[in-house]
């Protein structure tokens, strides 16, 4: 894929179709930027209305250009796009950027035109960015195939390490402008628009292999191909390229807005959130956090732990920072006693426990900050530092002294990330940025940066463990095709017969079609038994009185059988599939829920929660993309508030969590392997027994696709 997109991101020659001598027009801006900022390749203006533009020959059509074309920019009205695209295909153009709007984002007519472009691109192996997109730029190549006004007066910073992919051009421009104000540069910028061909996942793959990019930032409204997106998340993790992502469309209103904006598919936000966490993608909640974290990932060394040292000139800010450090999952270890004694010998009035308050004396003792930081960080007890310096950034002399100290510390402790917090004017911001020190003017945002660094550390460790565990757990019974049923909604008996084929333990049970068969089954299983009426039209049996517990005699079995059959036959359009005779479980156990739901974008998701009716009451659920290993299954269980009960709350015997986790993992492989067949599965309840007595599925519900 990277080679396929090289002609888009690294073209040697560019044709601008609809080129204009007016630098304010959509067809004029890319030419202006390419010339003004020194694109080293060849440029071919295409417009039948001009013979020359900017002292360059202008060609009537793309077919008249006397050269091969790596990249063609189409800046024309929508009605001319398809004809022009066909000409690009005939010319053997390698890649195309379509600025023009009026496609899938506007309705069915536009959608049909876009689908034609998609089909033609696939058939003729031509890569298309857009339509309805702002274009892209590659700052290291000085290649600007965009009509964004953000480049009118200033070229992007050339040393940027962040590759930025956005489904929204306007949002991307906004973020770019804010980042530039903070002296943060982008290696690449690409707005994917309607994604008729090239999507966010394709761009991530290219950026993963781009030597100039160390961090990938994404703005996402929705994805069409969840599997491809996950594979790119995995690839980025393998190549140690962190992804910072801002995903919008959490609410129903937001989802509808995303659909109308780019035509992207949007799905359940909880599923997206699960995918991001599972595959090590950091999800930012605000634009500030998005920019802060992307820059920190690009500039700071990776954290090795969660221990933070706070250095401050304000006791009050030190207290606030301490609270926020703890709230964000970091720790604040007390300074070692011997270090405290040393610091007190330097300045007796200082606070030395952590947070470390150098007091206002830092303004009068030039080496005080460096002395404090060196003594504390040399202890080896800290993984990161925040340095709050008030408004030092507004005072050039004070800033110079403190910046020198921080640079010395950076040289001495290159593996410890440090964030400087001070108010600044534009000149100070540039000075600090050019020095290589990471700056933030807001203490709260500085803590969030270190929290994100810690999340990156934990996700890296987690992904390495997952990778080591892959392939260790496979279905024990390789069934290639599910048992064929004419109905999509299966009864409990049918559902459990299927899962039992995969060695998932179920209750001892037999299906009876008559009272006589029911008595025989009950005697075979042993009293007491449970009787359940089976009908694919009645999926919630308890509500209809179709579950009877503690049946203890042959006569009672006959009576209950007839009673359950009558209830089913009295239900309109309900079919009677028999009565399930099941063992009565009296051993002490906890009821758990394990379920599967096929997400339209990402496929089978596995869910775990407290079972019975409590899954609906408390909504205490953990979710992952299937399949998962037993280790990941245990993480899911640990995430539940109900996990304390399984551990043996208040001296009780703990339950067989290991067997539950093995079942979760085994089930996850089942639903993953049969993704095309299964729509929804609920195993509820699963009886989890004390000690090491195992688990049993007591009820199940399955819907086929």
C-alpha cells in the first residue's frame, strides 16, 4: 500500500486540472503554493481557457500534457469530474486528488457518481483522494496539493514529526493553525474527504512507513472497513508509531452530523472506544489534548513507569498538581529521606517531600532549580517530571536561566520526560520550542500529557503481551459450518447444542417431545430437574412462565410438560419445539453473562458482565473485539465492578475465575470463526462455581445472520 500511495504523497510531477491564475481560487491556490514554497518536481497547469499561467504553458486537457503524471488535482465543478477522471485513467495517471464537492455527502445522485469513481479506481488501479476533500501536503518534499487558505502567508514548519490524517478539511485546518501557533509542525497533512478510495487506514499505513513521521494524529468521524483500520492500528504499534485520535459522533445527533458531513459510516461509540483501547490508540477528548499529546509523543522519551516528581514555585499549584496527578492514574512518591535532607541543606524553607516547592528563591539562586531536579531524579525513584515556573516565560532574563537549567537536566536524564509549565509570549514560545523543551501554559494540561504518556506505556506493554499470546488459543473442534436451521432465532436447546460442539460446558439436558419422553429424561438426569418450554418465537421464557424449577417426581414432570406446551400453543404464531429437561443446579455459584454482538463496522464483539437480570439492571459490562486470549478475558473480568464478588468478598470462597476466562476465550474464538453466520449470542446465565469446580452455561440465546 505504501508504494501505491507514493505517487500521491511523493509525486515527481503534478497536473492541476482547472488551474487558475487567480491565487484566491480553488484551482489557483495549489499552483501558488507549489511555486512559492519550492516544489522541486514538474508542474503542468491544465485549463482550455489559458495558453500560459505564471509563465508556464497551460494545456487544454490532461491528454495534451507531454509527460507521465504521478498526481492530478481535479479542481472542477462536480458535473465535470467524472469525465475528467476518465481522461486521467486514459492518460495512466497514478493518483488523483478531487477537491470537488457534491457527491455522497449530498444524497443518492451524488452517491451514484461517487460509486462510479470508486469502481473505476479499483478496476484501473488508480488511487483517489476525495472527492470533497481539502487535499494534502508533504512538508519535507515541499509538495502542497491543497486549496486550504492556511498556507497563503506561511509555509508549514519543515521539521515536524507528526503525520496528520483528517476526515474533515476544515477541522484539519483549524488544528494545523493551532499547532503552528505552538510551533508544532506536521510531516504530512492529508484530508480524506468522502473516501471513495483512499481512507484513513490507507493513510495510516503510509505514515507508519514514513521516515519523517514518528507520531500519527487522526481526526475520525467513522470508518467503513473496521478490519482494515484495526490492522493498521496493529501495524502502527508494531512499528512503534503512536496514534493519537480524536473521534467525534458520540451522541445520536453527532452521529447524524458525521453521516451528512463526509458520508462515513458511524457506529456505536462504545465499540469504537473499545477498539481504540484494545489496540493501543490514545483517544483525545478535546482539540487541546489532541495537539498536546501528539506533540508530547513526538518530542518526549517514553515513560518507564508512573512515578511523577513535581517541581513548583507555588505551594498552591503544587497541591493542585498533586491532586490531578493522582486523579489521572499517576503516582507521587515521597522524596527519599536522604534527598530531603540534602535539599533542606540547600534551602531550609523549601518544601521537599513531593511536590517540591523551591519557593520564590528560585528567582534569586540561578542554580537552585537544577540542583533540586538533579538530586531528586538521581534517586532513580521517578519516571517523569513537571516543572511549574509561574510567569517566568514573560521575563526574558528569568526564562533564560531556567531554560538553561532544564536543558542541563534534559542532557543528564534523557530517559525522563519533563514538561515545563509557564506563561509565555510568542517570542518565549518559539525560544522554548527551538530548545527542544516541551512547554504547556496550563498545569492541568501538563498533567494530562504525562497521563497520556503513561497510557502509551501501558498499552505498549499490553500489546506486546497480546502479541506473545496470539495463536495459543484455538477452537478445539474445527467445525466449518454451523448446523443448518431454517429459523434465524434459535431456541435455548439449539443454541447450546451448537456451543457445546466447541467444548463449551453446558448443563446436562435432553429435549422431550412428549410427557413420556420427559419422564424418561428426568429419570436419566436425576431429580430434581428444570423444565423449560422451547419455542423460537418466545425467546424470553421466564416472562411467559416457561421455566419451572425444582421438579421432583414423574407425575410433576408430566403435568408441567403439558402446562408448558399449552402456554406455547396459546401464543399466536408460536411453534412448539418440545420441552427441555435440564439438571437442577444446587451447588453454590455466581451467575455471569457472556455475549456476542456483531458490530456492522468491526465485526464480532464479546461482552462480559454479571448474569441473570443484572446485566440489564446494572449495565456493568466489559467489551473487546473477538477473539481474546484467556489473559485478556481476565482483564475483562477485572474491569467489572462485580469482579470483587467473584474474588470472594468478605472472606467468602472465591469462584472459578480461571474456568470462566477460559470459557470467554473459547467462546470468543467461536464467534470470530463463525462471524458470517452469527448475528447475536447470549450465554446467560453462566454458572461459575466455587473453588475449582468449573463453569456451566445454563441458558443461551442465538440469532443467525
